[in-house]
C-alpha cells in the first residue's frame, strides 16, 4: 500500500468538543487512525494500553528522549507526553491518515516536525457556550473551571497557528467540514501531480492522435 503523506493535527480549548469530534471522525472514515501518545501519567479507569496511551515510567520516557524516539514531547503538570516516530510510521506506512489530538504547544511542535501536517483548531460558538459545556460536565470545581477558561482564552489567541478553524456548533456539521478538508487536502497539487505524470508517460508510450 502506498505510504500516506497527510496528517491531521487537531487542537481545541477544553470543552470545545474535540474528543467527541475525533471519535466521530474515526467512526466515519476508516482511512483515519488515531495517533496514540506516550505518557508517564497513571492509567485511569477505562483506559487501555495502546488505545488511550502508551504508558511508560518517567525513567523510560527520559531514555526514549535520549534515543531521539519522539517527534514531539512536552512536560505538562509533572507528567510527560509525546508522539513517537514509531507510532507515526505505523500509521503512514499502512497508507492511513494519522489524527493527532494535541494542545497548542503540541500543534506548534508537530507543524515544525511533521511534513505536510494539516492543522485544525476546534472552537466553541461563544464564551457562554464554552462555560455551559464545562459546567454541565460536572467533573470539576468552579475554581478548576475558571483555570480552564483562562487557558482557553490564551489558546484562542493562538488561532493563527492553524490552517483551518472549525466552529463546533453542530457536531454533524463539524464532522462534515473536517471530512471536506481531508478531501481537499488529498487533491492538492503536491499529492496528485504523480497522476498527471503517469498520464503523460502513457501518452508518450501510446502516441496515437
């Protein structure tokens, strides 16, 4: 199978619906494969090794850094997170399109280290709706919500880092917009010029008319 050269880097402020959106994309198109990150944080209930994350010890992660195993990595709240070269190779060599679920810092790193990465920023329709979504989750205290909102405000100021902006007002519409981006990206000149070259070569070999 032909090796793929398209990757999707997806970021969003907390509460914008990124996790649900990515899950819907993976269900909608089997060309898309989730890029599993490596982390040192403890495994949570319901998480599976190799599906949610690859879980390693801090010493193992630091060893992997020394071995240049990561395309990008960061330390967040005392835990390490990173994307390995091996994981990307696993997906692209199968001809699939990797989806990276990363924050702004991770997106910036991937844009510099992954060739032909297409970055998409998922945003809420308004501040009020973002506040409502965070509170309706009922998983965090009010002080924690305020911290997330302040981080979201900063993340929104970084929007120019991304190639595309998707307002997640309606999940079905948002999924369709991202699938349209995938279709358009696969039609880019850099990915289709070989088709023209094959046609022209055939023309040379069969010079009729």
